C-alpha cells in the first residue's frame, strides 16, 4: 500500500505556509519547532520533493508546496467535519463553537442574548471573534470559525448557507433642532443634502445605510468616516453631521446621555437582515439551526426593550472577555 501523508504533517505544512515562520507555526500547532520541522521533513521525504525554501532568515513555500498546502486545507476541513458530525450526532448543542460576529452587531446584541443562550444550551461553549465581514468569511472558509453572525445583503458564494434571525431597520440620528427631527419618521429623499457621517469602507453597514437612503455613494456627504458606531454618535453630538444607526444600536442605549434624537426611516426604506451563516459542508447544521432559532426567539423577546446605559457601555468588555477565552 502506498504510504500517505498524515493529517499532522499536512497541518504543519499549512501552518508554515500561512506564516512563513517556523517558530510562529510551531506555536500555532502547540508543538516545539523541532517537532514541526521534523514533521515537514518527513512529508517532503514521503513526497520526494522539497515543499519549502529555507534560508537563515526566512522560509517560503515552493510553488508545489503552496499547491499542496491549498489541497491540504480542504483535507483538514473535511477531517474536522467528520469529527463535527460525530459530536453533533451525540449532542448537537454541546462542545466548543467558534462564532464570528461583526462590530455593528456584537456589542449591541451578544450581551442581550447571551444569558438566554447559556440557559438554553448549558453544554455549548461559545468562543466569539469580532471582525469585519470579509475577514470573518475568510476565517469561516479556512475552518477557523464554525459560523458567523452577519448583516445581509452581502455577496457570498454558493458554499455558504444562511439562516435569517431578525430584521434590523435604520433610524436617522440628528440634534433635536435639526430640520428633519420634527416628524415621527424620516424620509430618505430628504437626506441627500445632509453631511452624513458614515463608517469607513470595509464595514458592510456603510453600504446598507447608503442603500436605505437610496444613495449609491456619498462622497460629498461623508466628511468623516468612523471606525465604530460609538464614534459616529459622538461626532454627531458635537455638531459635525448626522448619521444613520441600526435600530439594534438605538435599542441598546447608544444615544443615552447625548443631545441627539432618533427618527426611524419610513417603512419603504430597506433595512438589513441579521443572519447566521455557515459552510454548506459543515457537519453541524443541526447545531446552527437550533442556535439560529434560539437567537431569533431571544431577539424577538428583547425587541423594544432597551438595556440600561451601564449595560450598553459594558457590551464591548463582555465581548472581549468572551474572545479572551478562545
């Protein structure tokens, strides 16, 4: 029988190709550098060809080494799915689950639903990772995340499955004396002339906000591009412009203590869909379906019930503490 590479050897190779550094790769694999080097040498001897170019100062994959590493990723992902299928068959809602969440959802949603999730699934250990959508999808594809909470619409490939858990509409946020603050709702057609404060490129909320206002772009409106919703509201409170916030953030108390008012956009304006997404090939689909159903129930129960100011300020810390456990 032809000898075959081991998953351990392939994991070592992928780790080195990803980092181009033996020490960092060994640390990621939780082995010594000598163990990792020996494993890759065994793989090269087995295949009869060098996979890495080594110098005193650097290491880089050969063209063949890079191709083999890409194929190894798929094999490792399939092996992990086999383990997931077995674990899920025994108890779908137990064990670790690595969940990604975008910054415009995590601080406002996770602390509100976490008590419900822990009560419903005491044996499920959630590890949270906050990042922008594109990077979360990349980590999902690599198998570093099991699932992610994202805001749709967002372009995704056919290898991703989605489950909508809530609709999150937008509110126009401005000072109390602003010309658009008088009515019970705001109309997107009135916003074209406004100095709109938006998140910087890379945040999907920017595109969703522009879509809600029926604007393809806002080059002259966007005098300031923030990195977080908290920054945007502080800038608005200081008279630098107006902004759009998802209702989730408004309900979480992000405007408490600020001289700002929120007016929901009219019902014809599109919002964003909050969805749980995962790899189509994952063996934990039942886990995600149950998790999605629990999230939907918890969000419906929390709808219209804003948290306290202190809770809103503590959400980021709570999320970071969860990340720290992973």
